[in-house]
C-alpha cells in the first residue's frame, strides 16, 4: 500500500490507521468463522479491505482536500458581506457534502457541478447569485469548481495499492490466515 502519489514524499498515517482498524475487526473472528461467513466478513479480499480502508481514509481526512479546494475557489459573496465567517462556514459545509460523497469516498463531480450551478443561480445564498473566484484573482475569471477540486487532488496524498500479483488482490483473509 502507498498513501502518496508519485510526486509526493509523504506517507499519510491515516490510511494505515483505517487499514489496521478494518483488519483488527476481522482477524480475531477468523478461527471461529465458517466458510460462508457474511456477518463478520472474514472472506473479504485484500482488494476489498483496501477499498474499505481507502474510503474511510477519504472521509476521515476530507478536511485536507476541502482546505486545498478553498485555495483555488472561494465564493464571491465573501467580499460582499460583513459576516465573512458565516460565508466561510457555509461554503465549508457545502464542500463537506460533496468532497467525499462518491461510493469510494472520493469527490462526486456531478454533485460538485450541481453545487456550483446552485451558487450561480442564487439557490444557496438567499437569492444572491454567487460566483467562485480564485482567492488570488478576486473578481477575475470565474473558477470551475470541478477543476479546483481536481487541482486540489493533485496536491493531496491519495492512497493507492500495488498488490505485487493480481492474485493477491483476490486473496481472502481466511485464505491468508488459515492453517492448511
């Protein structure tokens, strides 16, 4: 497992934490489980275990991606109000709803597109039509939120896996820990 991209020199501990949490739930049940165990899911493959761990990692660490997105896109209403904190909190909450909402815990780009459209149409800010601008180019060209999220992902550690063999991804915990 690796929790960084090729251009990053970091190993994110959160991935290992979720991996070992998922693993530790299942190992004690291996010896007592039967072959058709679906409750304890000791027949889970390493690939599926990694998928579950990666999804949980994304959800637990969504703040990292959200914060990076905000360095590329921020609502125009921020500069037009006396209550900038309320704008920042609402924008953060809106990003939190979409940033890890796909089935694997990664951004749901359809929901991100919908969010930006609702901002433009004034559906989110009491009728006020809101654009997203780059914080360093305020009132410049409107930022595409999908592109901002993709740029943020490039700068964030994203877990990936290499199993060494295609058979390893399909190996089950029960196969690995059973005495034959």
